[in-house]
C-alpha cells in the first residue's frame, strides 16, 4: 500500500512538472527524470 501511495505522489509531481515545461526537449527531460524516480521507488 505504501508503494502505491509513493507512485501516486510521484505521478502527480510528474504531471506538475510537465505542465511547467515550455519546450518539447524540456518535457522529454522531465519525463525521463520522473521515470527514473518511479523506477527507484519501485526497486525499494
């Protein structure tokens, strides 16, 4: 259950970061960083 909550928080954070992007390149970097954080959370 804790894992699901962490992933949900990271998802909301990712959406917020994407909304703040002004360029496609910036969006790609944000998506990559968000994916890495989700992956790290999943490994724990």
